[in-house]
């Protein structure tokens, strides 16, 4: 535990008899800083989901080109591949809380420029492309700093529960955001972006009110060169066999899963579902994700980390088979709901393990390496799903992508260090 964490969680010296039991950590919902962090994040997350639904609709309205719409929308993910590693090293040097609120302030300005230009009649494709790039770049700074903040606002034994509630937040915003986005877009093409800008400002206010800092004491002396700092993060992760294995395991699952929206849409269209029905179909995934986030806290407290991850890996692959027997839209909705049940369980397990394992001064750069391995395959996954759907159709696409995921379940089961791994204590 860092010196900063000790000052956070150890009460001031008091004259207490030895018979008096030590006070436990403050419950999460009575922890002022945690509530502020959680509240700001859920408002910002819902706002982001609202604008993410509206953005391609607005681009398509202006360009009348599906190709341009896809390219401009994809620009948001390009900075992640380019800047994740250096940003991870930089946030380990900087004040993480300041990075977060400045990033959200910048995103508010970028996204807020869209309704201003739209009302004035000067909104262009170039501006939309720039906003997509800027928003995606600032997301990296926010995300890398945010990934390290939880251990500084909750006690070590509360990390898994706080992580589960973070997943609950994400799944809830995934349920509410698209539904609200469609309604808000109907009031005007620029209104969702105004709402998103306001949500970013709400996040800025909540972060400014948080009293605790999001990092421990930094080592004395000048920081290492950026390349050396990145190398230190890569080297640390590579020397941790379990975490290294989990990074590549997660990357393998993601490589064959992130084309899921395309697959579900094609299945639904083959069942003659309307666009409204498809929207409700995606909402069933949100319901399953919320249930999974609630389940994750219980599972991660009762079983060892390795046990949870191995079983979750198998269920992750097996749930894809449900789509093969979904003969109508109702069964497809059930398959979608059950499929998303396991995702938060897996994510909470691996994320809380990382938070508790990585030393505080390395959190940003190690997390950036882990995430690049685990989640950097999104563009390739989407391209793979699109190609398979065009060549083979949805049924055989599911068969093809499920096979390697089940193979990953076999590999995880055979990797004994993972089976034996337990949730570690927070590192200094």
C-alpha cells in the first residue's frame, strides 16, 4: 500500500483501548469522494452513449455517404492505437485527477462545437472529423488516468466491489444511452451533442469536488525518458506470467467478439426485424450486462480470481452457440441477454486483479500495455466479422468465431498458474 493510501484509509491517531475493534472502511455509498466519482462518471457515460448513437446519423445526414460516415466515425479509435503507450507513461508522471478533468473539459468544448456550428449553418465534414479525432485522443488521457484512480478513493478490500459497480455503470449507460439518444435526436440533429457537452461539464465539476488525489508519492529525481518509461511498463507486465497470460487471453476473446453488433443485426434482419425492434434487441444485452455486473461482485468475493476467469472464459465462448438456435426474434433477445451476462463477470475479475497487482507508480503505463494487447483488435474484429458475414452468412460466422474462443477456454484450463491465482493485496 502506498503512503498516500495509508493516509487515506488509516484514521488519525486516537486514544483507543486495545479491546476496541478497529473501524472498517467507510461503506462505498457513504464515501463522499467515491460517490462524486461514480456520479460524474455515470452522467458522462450516458452523455457519451447518446452522442455516439447520434454521431453517425449526423455524419450521414451531411455527407449522404455511408463510406464517409464509417471512416469519420472510425477516426475516434485511431488515436488509441497510436497514443495509448506514451499516454500511459505520461499519466504516471502527471496529476491524474487534473488530467481527467482537463480531458473532459476539452471534450466538452470539442463536442459542444458541433451544435454551435450546426445552428450557424457552418458545420462541415472536416469539423466532424476533427471532433472525432480530438474526442478520441482526449478519451485516451481520461481513460488511462481513470483506470488508476479507484484504489485511491476506496479501501483495498473494496476494489472488486467498486469495479463491479463500475461495470454496472457502464452496462446501465449502454442501456439508457442509445434509447435516450434516439429520442433526443428526434428533437434536433445537434441536441444530443449539446447534452453530451453538458454531461462532460458535470464530470468536470464532480472531479473538482473530490478531495483525494489519484496517485501516491512519486519517486524522487527526474522521471525517465518517455521511451524508457514505456519500456518499464512493457517489462513489468512481461515479467508477470499470470497478468501477461490474461492480457493475451482477453485479446483473443475480443478479437473474435467485437464484431458482435454486425452479427446480431444480420441475424435480426434475417428474421425481418424492424429498426425499432433491433434497438430493443440491443437493449436486452444491456439488461443482461446489468444482471452480470450485479452477479460479478458476489462471484468475485466467493471464488478465487483464477477460478472465476477460467469458468468465465468457457461461458464466454459457449454463449455464442445460443445464437445458432435462436429461431425467432424473442429467442434472439434471450440469447443476447444471456450472452451479456458473463461479460461483466470476466471484466470485473481481470480489472480488479490489475488494480490490486500493479504498483501505483506504474499503473498508467502497465494498463496502457495491457489494454493495447487486450482491446486493440477492435478494427480487425469488425473487419473480420463483416468479411465472414458476407462470405458465409451469420450461422457459419458464429461457428467460425466460436471455435477459437472455445480453444481459449481449453488453454485457460490447462494453464495452472491461472487456476492457482488469487486476488492480491494492493501493491505499494
